[in-house]
């Protein structure tokens, strides 16, 4: 479950590709199919090592992408901090301090709460039904001047075959693109946040 740049995962594949069929699933916190946060196209975790991400995405194992866009739907707000404050324990109290800081930081930028990017990836591993996912073929852009690090998703999993005939192109068919990623496109945000709180409260 990489929740940062995927350098170490890619190196493991390159060192020993035989690990790929042994892995039940890889859940990635990273990417986006609707714009980025380090530039207009790319999300930070992928942007910081797009070559590694491309290796991981093309490895052939089951891979789920919980990206920036779906993470933005999971806002932890002051009411959630107040709910978490009702119980106590080392992990609970630590997360109260962390989330309170992050909520206040988000509010200073005009947002009502803080997105729960990394916890969502873990939540999807615990309960896959909290997210909606669609199978897509995804490549990682490694060369674009303005799009380096973008997770380029083929939502239809097909590409028109355009062939030049004289001075014009003719569509001669449609080629299938094999899906390689389950891309999260939606989330039951409140159910996820309540799962997060319940785990911290030891429920």
C-alpha cells in the first residue's frame, strides 16, 4: 500500500519480477483523473517519481487507485474532531491533535475540512465497499512538459484506429485497451470517516 512515491515498489519489481503474481492487491494513494495538485495535471505522489509509478501500474497485478480527486470528497471537519475528542487513548488523542491542526489549516485556506487521502487508501483495504471503482487502462505520463506525472486514464478502454488514406484519416475500427487499474471514482465519505473514527476509538 504505497501512500507516497512508488520508488521502492518499482525497485522491488525490477529486482525480482516473480513477486508480482504473489501479491493479492496493490492499493495506491496517488494519481487523479481530474487534475492535479502540484500542477494542473499531476498529483504529488505520482509526480515525484512518475517512472516508478508507470512500472507499478503496468506490472500486471491487481491495482486500485485511490486518487486525489476521490480523496477530496472525504473532508474531516470540526464536527468530526469533536466526535473524536469524546474518547481518549494514545492513538485517539494523537489523531485529535493532528486532525485539529489540519482542519484549522484547511479552514485558513477557505475549506471546511481536511481531505483524508492516505486514510482512505487504508479504508478501501479494510472495506472495499466504501468506494466506487471503475476498471480503466491507466498510463503515467513521464515526458510531458506540462503533464509529467499525470495518470492518463482511458475511461472507455478503447482507442479509435485512424488510418491515413491519401489526404484524410478514416476510422477503420476500434481497438480495445485492457484495463489495468481499478480507479476509484466515488466514495461514501461519511461512512468512511465513521470507520476511521471508530477504529481510533477502539470500536
